[in-house]
């Protein structure tokens, strides 16, 4: 076993990972309102200034924690079949939105954001924009490879694809099941797909 000490960068990455995990654990236990920087610091065994050096607020910390789970577990595949790749991703996303840690915490943040414009801006910047950008990147690659019409602006399409799932899963009592996902993708492919592929 090597006695070589870990580099400061590695120690910093490990500490960040630990703080994100602790944040999700505490948020799942106490909800957004009960979460605090001080509580995260106590659970992780660090001072609150260590956390504030990385994140300016508990909202930024929590949304980075959610984003970390989301992007590490739910990246788009690229098999060359845009409909299949979107379908697989949306099924995984709907499952994540319906259960811990993402679902309950995200719903609590959504509720708080309605009365907090700064939180709403942070929510968009650190979470929603990331999800939309990932979707836009995947459908733009499909456009470049000829799976989707060449002259379409896909930014709004990415927003509609993501927004439909979030609306259904977070703001309605209707499930995000395979029938709903297939209906959404049928509409998307009818609008942007290349006929005959």
C-alpha cells in the first residue's frame, strides 16, 4: 500500500463529494426548510466556512447535490437512435423524479422557490438549465447525423421535452409512464424526425 499522500485537488474533490452526499441525506431527513449549512457542516465534521467557500447558500449547495446525482446517474446514451435514447433517458428520469433522493427534495425546492425569486433563479441555473442543455446537446447531435430535420431550431423542443415530464411528474397527479413518454416522443418525431428513417 502506498504512503504517498493524496494530492490537495483529490482531497478537495473527495471533500466536495462528501458534502454533497451529506446534503442529500439531511435534505431527505428534514426537507429543504430544515436544511442548514451548519447542519451539513456538523454532519460532515467541517466548519461552515469550508462550505461557504464552495457554495454561497444552502440553495446552491442543495441544487449542486441534486445536479450531481442527476448528471452522474442519468446521462444520455448515444446509440445512434435518437428516439430510443430519449425514451430510455425519460424512463430513468421519471423513476428518479418519483423516489428519493431526487423526487421529494426537488418537490420541496420547487415549493420554496415560488416565494423566493433568488432560489427560483438558482434552481434554473444549477438544475433545470443543466437538464435542458443535456437534452439539447443530444438532439442537436441527432440533427447533425441526419436523424432530425436540419433547419429546425431545437432549443424550444428541448424545453418542451423536459418541461412536459417535469410538469406531469411534479405538478399533476398523472404518472410519467411509458404511454406518456411514447406519446411525447411521437409528437417530437412527427415534428422533427426525418420521414423514412
